[in-house]
């Protein structure tokens, strides 16, 4: 069983050299996922000199962990909830703008002849029982109000209590798409760097972006990093969540082509689809969401998904497991554009689980803004907006949660008193010289000790047993066993302690 995402099975490798000297460009793009590479495409085509700085390899962050589904509706909190926070016009704008982003991807696939298994498929939302019925009914009505043509013809051959379908949505291999697009656009105007971790961005008359290999001087910066690196007001307006994916082969019948969302709880769905790999046809299911760093036994999440599949299908083998992160915005709408009115830094975040479509849309909006062109959706997603009424409930919920985690972890007893309490494969928080540390013992018995204090804003990290990482429960930063940043908003590694 592989613990990497299914897309790597078929995607070609990317090989972009790290940055090794100082450069000057018009726009520095931090992050080489779908948002960053799409923005690089649009801006370099328009004559701007751009540099993409990717900490890992192109597409291997959030883009490579996604489901590869493209749709003009949205997942959580659902169109009906966005309508209740704003109005009927807002959901029309969301659906229209997201449809434009899906079309944009299809056009790039054709333009560059990208072999990423792009195909148009139906998207369906349904529930098997009463649990998610109310959500489905409200969502059906909202989808119609947003101008979507829905059908109730279900080709899903298993139990459906209530549901509806929107035709002509899409699926692809997101990693292959982004890697191919990056290779196609690399030019004198568009430089792309793998393994180039940004450690600071400073704004002055110009912006200075610092990496280990060199500085990038730019007029503007685009933070295409899922959650913007550093400290931004939007971090207080978003909740970081982790979820899990399992891919299996079946002995029996597979669901037909399409994106299948089953409301398994009143406000939560599992997402299912198939994909053909070197291991045969795979049925994948993604779900079991929880706040980052706030699930003690996250092995359970995989087990619950496997049980779900086994109860409905004749599962032959489990071939893939991986996990993914998402950031939920307080008012249900992503934050796209300048971080504040007088900043030179653009942000694109709060995509929930709808990031492939929103990432593409974000790059379309931000590129227009950089180029001084009007974009009709700029105001809808404006990053510096204040929506006190629409955001109030989620804002309070997420920030009370952050405050509770911050205080609780400082005053509760640590998980280990001495190194001997940490057995092989375990990670525990332990006090050393009066300070909280994360202690992990690897398979050889060696200890890996790092400060447990998150370098973003000081919360105490928690051990993630499945992924063997230190995860921050406040704004979702994640760190390796030796303290390296795996996921922002933190810039800086955890202090490593030699024992
Ligand atoms: Fe903000 Fe850790 S991510 S304090």
C-alpha cells in the first residue's frame, strides 16, 4: 500500500533547479501549485517577468493531494449557507466564476495538449439515509437559484435517498496538469524553481523575497501557498482542517464516471470517484475531516473510510492512502487579492476543499489585478473585505478554539515525564528545562527532539501519528520530526535539540 497520493502513480516527474543566485523580476510567486503556475502562465504571457519559488517540487503540495475534481458548485459550507450569509447574487457569482475557471483549465489542456486525463463528467450530491437529507434538499434549491441546470437521473447503482446531479463538470490528474503546464511555460520571462523554500518576504519600495539560495527582488509578490506564509489577518478568519483519502481496487462493479458526494453526516460528505492507474482501476474516497492537530488517533480516519468502502463495495485491495489539508473561510468565500489595501502582496486562500477550481480562479483574478485590468469577480473574493455578520459565527468558533488550544496546552500536564516514556514510533510532548518539547523515537530507537512551540504564533504542536509530524492546532502549520516546515503559515523551522 502506498502512502502517497494517487496522482504520483501516473504523473511525470518535474525537474526544476533550485534558485542559486539573486534575481530581479516583476512578480515573485511563492508556491508552485495550481494557483502559482497558472498565475505564472497568465502574467508571463502578458509580458511580465515572473519567478515561481516552490519549497518542494511543482504540484506536490495541496494540488497533488487533492481529488482532481473540478466543479462550479462548492462543498462546505454549501451554496445555501453562502446564500444565507450574503444573498442570491453572491451564489450566482460563485458558480459563474468557478465555471469560468473550469473552462480555463480545459482550454490550457487543449492549448498545450496536456495528457492529464481531463474529461467532462457529472457531479452528484446525494444521501443514502435521513442524515444528510436536509442539506441535500437545501443545496438542490440553492443550485437552481444559482442558475445551475440540475437533473435527478441517477446512474449511481447503490442506495440513494435524495440527490441531484449537475452535468458537464470535470476531472483530471491535477499533478500531471500542473507539471505539464509548468514545463510548457518555462521561458526567459518565466523562471521556475523547485526545492526553493521562502524564509521571508519584506515589503519596502520593492519586495525582497529571501530563500537559502538567493534573494528575489520584485515589484509585487503572490502568496500562492494555500495559507499565506507569515502573519495575516485572514489567519484569524480561517479554520485549518485535515482529511484523508483511501484508494482501493474492487472485484465487483465500480461506480460510473463522475464525482459522487455522499452526505454521510448532516453537514459532511465523503467524495468518491474512480481513476485508472498502473495498479488498475481505483475507487477513491476522501473524507473524515478534523481540525489540524486535534485528533488523537487519526489511524481511525483511514479505518473508517475503509469500512465505509467495504460495506458498499467488494473491495479487493487497498492501494493508496494519503491525506490533505484545507482552510475554511469564516464567511464561506475565499480570500483573493491584495492582503490589505496598501500592500504589494497578493494572497489566495480559504479555498476549503474546492481548491483546484478556486486556485485557478484566484490566479485569473490576481493576474488581472497585477496587470491593471478590471476583473468582474475581484470584489466578490476581495481578500481585505470585512464581513462581520457573515463571518461572525465561524470567526468566534475558530478563535475560541484557538484560544482554548493555546491555554490548554500551556497548563495541562505533558504526555511524557522522561525519554523512556516515548517508545518506538511514538511522538510525545515533554517538558525539558521547563520548556515544552516534541520528542519522537524512530524505528532505530533514535530520539528526535524539537521545540514544541509553533514558530508562527506560539501555540503548542501536537503529534500526528499517521503522518509522523508535529501539527499546530491553531492555524495549521505542520513540521517534520526534525522541525522542518511541511505546511505554513509558519516560515521558520522548529528549534532542534541535540540529546
Ligand atoms: Fe499559527 Fe501555529 S500555525 S500558531
